[in-house]
């Protein structure tokens, strides 16, 4: 009877460890996904600013300077 309870205890510990791993993995994926989204939007904004600067007559150096301005 004691061996059965030991098995349940070990199974509970393994399930808790698996749950912690899954929660940690999900949190890390969510964090990385959010950062990637921010970088993608920032990159698209830079491309748009560069294109608008070039269309308005700026040369490559001037357009690059405009993109880097905050």
C-alpha cells in the first residue's frame, strides 16, 4: 500500500515539473513573439521613412540620416 502512495507522489512531482516547464516555455515564447512583433513594426516604419525620403528627392545619405532621426 505504501508503494502505491509513493508512486502517486512521484507522479505528482513529475506532473508539477512538467507543468513548470510548459509554463516557462509558453512565457518565453510569448515574450520572444512580442519582441519580434515590435522589431518587425519598427523595421517597417524605417523602410517607409526611407522610401518617403527617397521619393521626396533625398539622396541615399540624406535618406539614411532621416531614418535614424527620432
